[in-house]
């Protein structure tokens, strides 16, 4: 009986940790997306963005 209770406590503790970590991760990702981060230099629009910035700097 006590082993079953201990197992339930550990399972809910682990599940609670996973849910909390997922929530925190989702909030951090949402905050990062809203901050308008620079695009990857490997993407087509990221390269165009960097080239445009370079052209403005040179002029």
C-alpha cells in the first residue's frame, strides 16, 4: 500500500514538473517571437535582410 502511494506521489510530481517546464518553455518562446529577433542567415529572407542592411550601411 505504501509503495503504491509513493509511486503515485512520484508520478504526479514528475508530471507536475513536466507540465511546469513545458509552460515556462512555451512562454519563453512566445516572448522571443514577439521581440522580433533577427532571422537566420541561412534562410532566404534572412540573407536578403542582412544584404539590405549592408547596402544601407555602405551608402
